[in-house]
C-alpha cells in the first residue's frame, strides 16, 4: 500500500492532519496541473494556479462525507473540485449585470477535441450528461481535461491497461463532442 493511500485511510478515520500531509506530498503536482489548466484558457484569468489548488484543498477538506480511497480517487476528486471552482467562477462572471463576458475554456490540450471552443458552462452541462450515460467516462474526461493527466498516467493510477483507457477516452471524446454539438 502506498504512503498516499495510507494517509488517505487515516484521513477517512478523522485524522485531518493526514489529509494535510497528502496535499503536502502532491502539492507540486497539483499546482503544475492547475497551471496547465489555467494556461489553456484564453483571455484574462485572475485566478492563479496556487489559488486554484488552495481552493480545491478547501473544497475537499470541508466536504463532510469525503471518502478518499487511493491516489486515483484523490486526483479524481481534486479534478472535480477544480472543475466546480472554474464553473462557479464562470457563472459568477455571467451573472454580472454588465455582461460579465464568460471566458471560453479551450480543449486544445485534449487531443482530438478541437471544434468550437465550448464555454465552461457548456462543458459543465455536457459533463453532467456524460455522467448520466457513464460516470467512469465523466471521471476520465475530468482527469484528462481538468487534472491534466495523460492517458498513461490515468492508466497507471487506475491500474488499467493503456489500451483500455485509450478506448474509453475515444468513447468519452465522441460522446462529449456529441453533447457539445
């Protein structure tokens, strides 16, 4: 069992210091992933990678029923938290009385998803629909798009073969593009 998994199990037992220790160990990796996500967004971005990671930490640490089982699950939850934070920011900008100007989230970093750059809110709705079809595909898209993991990293963290993950990625991409059209 890895050190991260042991710390997550301790955190699940109520040891808040263990969750802090997990974030300490993966902070640099999370910050790099957040920086990549923010860099892929066009236009002015007032949120820094550090702030996105810190907000993700707060969101995860305040969750009452958070049950993280292993490294893969931790990164999946962190990716979902980042997605929710970016969607909330997009919603607040669109609620601005003077137009807000929703910034589009580009998917140019995710191979094969080119098309018209969907806005964050459109992507959020499409991911919710994808979740209704297959929750594991939604998680895969979140890991690729919001956590920035490569297919090999997803395969490694999930204990699946690269070929299987690639097949699911192709399917998820097709379903997501259909939802965005």
